[in-house]
């Protein structure tokens, strides 16, 4: 008899949650989100509904048809539930009811059926479509999406992604970007991305393109600069993703004279120092970058002209009442080895009193001595290094 009563109670419990309820004292939950007919939802969309008073839990069901009678019923205690591994680009239907599992047993009718559609394509973020002058290790970036395991990405020089240069790779869903590397210079690349999880793989995103940089920008000295030192520093814009910079200078625009210099520096610096340039000479220079897979075109050519005369500082011209051990001073200039200086009582520097001497370039002044009183002296200075004299 005891087993008979247990069977009756169990039957009542089952009937109360599958068909007509007894008391109908619980309010039917209202669906909250995703909003009805929402699109582009995550594959782990959060189902949310309004709480009902008096319930001990909720049951929900979700499926691919608006007729959910055959869908699996899942019971939860809170007023929301996480889905997982939903198929991409798919319409899902869902509904909820409240249940009471304590005596008296009770449940509500099922709520209305809502639907939502899962996302099927990622949105690309950067670089912007048709971007130009991008680095050869450009970072490609797309919008992150929850509920994924991996992102796949591709880049290629063809929009069909079928050239020998095509790259396809994957990153875990903890990041939503990837760094390219050793891209060819002055080349248009096409790229796309998609997400996947254990149950399904997205369609590829829309395709974007960007074009890599092919020339460096020169910084200093400015074009046509004059009075530059013989160890002038040439400077160009730094660019990531390179291994070396090459640079040239010459006295001809064709870079084919016996004085032409070509050299390289590692990509940790974007400048180089010239040395022993000829004085009063116009130099042309340019630079380019390279990595293991490609070499840039040379940059535009700039020119500068080196200084050919020192500027005298003191004493001022036509000064009077100067001491017989007057200090003569001129503007210092880098890139020199010695300064030569002269003083004399004639402007042609050809009298028996002519003094001619030199000092190392660490100083830019010299002291006269035993000058004649009441006498006008003329003086001048010049610089020199191992290759030329001013």
C-alpha cells in the first residue's frame, strides 16, 4: 500500500509539470533577453527572464523550431541561464516557465516563444580598410567575441587567398589580434578572420585590405640645409618590423662618384653620423629599410651643404684698446681635428710678424702674446680634418 501511494504522488508531480497545473498560483516569467528576434548573438548567449514569486526554480527549453514540444527541458534555480556552443548564423527559439517543487506542487504555463539569431561573422577593427603606409609587421585586430575557443586569420596578396604568399594561422580566444611579419614592401594585402568552437566554425569575415609602406621619410637635416658640420647626423623616420636600415651619401645625385658612401645600421637606431665630409660641398643622401624577405625602395633624396668658414667671436671686429695678450675666440664646430689660426699686422698675412699656429679641436680659442702696443692686428681661423681643410 505504501508503494501505491508513492506512485500516485510521483504521477501527480509529473503531470503538474508537463500538462495542466493544479493551482496556477505562480506568475508566468517574462522573457528579458536576448530581445525577441535579436541578431548577432554570442554562441554562449545568456538567457534572462523576470523572477517569479513563490517558485523554487525555472525550466527552460531552446531549439531550432518554434514548436519546442520535443526540445530538452533544463531546470535551473536562477532567472537566467548560459547557453554554449550554439551553431553560428542560426535562429534559436526559447521559452521559460516557473516551477514549485514543494507541496503543493505547482508550475506555470510556458512563456511566449522568443527567438534570436547567433552571429556568423566577426567585425574587423584595424587596420582600417584600404589603409596605406602600414608597417611590415602590421597588427591585424578584430572584435572579440565570447563563447569561442579559437580565432583563425588569413592574409594574402590576392583577394582569393590562393597565392604562394598566403598565410593562415590561429590564436586562442584570449586575444583578438595577430601580428604579421616580414610583409613585402609596397604591396597590398588582403585579410580576414573567423571564430570557432567545438561545435561549429563561423563564416570568414568581410575582407579588408591594406598596403605596406615602401619608402622611409627623411627627418634631418632638412632638405637644402646649409652650413652643416662635416660629421652631420642624418636622421630618418623609424619603422617597426625591419632588421636593418641602409643609407647613402654622395656629392652626385646619381650616387656614383668616388666619394659615395653606403652603409647600414641595425634597426635599433634610425640615424647615422657622417664623417670627414668635404667643406663647402653639397651632399645628397637617402635611406631605406629591409628585413629578411624584402628591401624597400630608396627614400626620396635630400641634400645639404657643409660649412666652409668658421665664425669669429671675439674680440669684435675693429675693437680698440686690447691687451697685448688678447684671447682670440671663434665658434666651435664638431667633426674637426684641428683649428689653425693666424694674426699679423697686414691683412695679407705676409709680414715678418705673422704668427701661424694650430690647436686641437677640443678648444676654440687661443691666446696671443707680446703684441705691439698701438698696433692694428688682423686675425682669422679655420678648421680641418684628415680629408679636407676649410
